[in-house]
């Protein structure tokens, strides 16, 4: 009987165990690639934004966390994280549409602001008795059912609202609301508590490359009706200051969470708002 033999020199070497240095090198490279993907996502796709006030009630509430789409209006130095620079102007520029909810840098202090676009370049905009007049025509506005905003640790009741208590002991603020419809047909709800100084704005033409923006909570919003000043109004907003378009609510909290009590992270969540597109 023939016996097949194989010389030691022809045997295949046994698999060698991975060296610790190789494992750490691969892990570090994985982390670098992951960071690059996250950075690219942050620069070109979406960036996070939180609502710090009630100027966009009733659509947005203090404690909402959004993703802002970066690509709709092009890219500029304002839309990059970590104060990275780009040459002046925007790459792949596109003008927002009336009714878009935009995030932009304040013209003076460069803080993030969020408002709704009302006037585009060349539009004539005025506010008479609280009603927007666009290119000489009043923007249709009809009163709708009052809005009930739940009160919580981060959401109070402004001077124009009335506190009401439900049977379960919870409190909500009742606000008078209106449905406003732009010439494009886009509609949205606004709050208006009555005549204030901001309800009169003499007609002005929106300069080229700029926008006229307003908050939906008309009597609690520092917007294009007010001159640009640090921490105050924004005046006409240059499109070069755009960061992105508000896209979706990814989290919302009533401010009642305590970081040392993990269960409150869930009890404080406004689950019905999470996933709302804007």
C-alpha cells in the first residue's frame, strides 16, 4: 500500500495569531473613518439644532430638537461646523421658498436663529394691524380654533394666553390662533395676541440676496421687523447666513428630565412630536 508523504518544507504554515499592534491599528483606522463619515454627514447632509424659545409656536416648542437639511440652499462658511471657512458666498446656491422654516446665523452676533421665510428678494413687505402685506396684497389670514399648549418646565404661558387646568391636574395655555396662506398656497398657523408695536411695519423692498423672515409667534419674535442688533432683531437676512432648512423633529422634551434619574428621560419626552416633518 502506497503511503502519501509530504515533506516538512511543503507544509502550509499555521495561521499566525493577530498581533496586538495590528488590532489597535485597525481599530484606530476604523475610528478615523467613522469620524470622517460623521463629519461629512454634518457638513453636507444634516446638522442638529435645538429650539431655545417660544418664538415659533405653535409649530415648534421650546425643547424640540431638529435636524436641519444642509443641501437645499447650498453651502457657505455659515453651514460648516467648527468655524471652518469657505470663500465668500455660497456653493450651489438656491433661494428658499416662501414659507420655508430656515436656520441662519444672526447678522451681528452669529448665533443660530430659526424663522419662517415671508419675503424673497425684490418683494415689497409691510405689516399693517398685524397682517402681512406682500407686494401690495394682504396675505389671507383666518382665525382658527384656539391652540392649547401644555405648560411644563420649559414652556410657560405668555402674556397673550390664558391658563387652563385639565381634569387630570395638568395645565395648558390657550392662545388665539390664525391660519395664514402665502401666494404659493402654503399655509401655517400663527399666534397673535393683539395689537403691539411690532404689528406695524412700513413697506420695504427686500434687497437682492436677502430674505424677510418672521416668527410664527408674532408677538414674541425678534425678526426682520426689527433692526439687526446683537441678541435682538435680525433685519433683512443675507442668504449667505443660511445654515439649512428645518427638516424633522428628532426629539422633544418638556424640560422635566433629571440627568441623574434616567427614567425621567422618557417621562419628560413629548413622544407625539418626535418624527414630525417640517
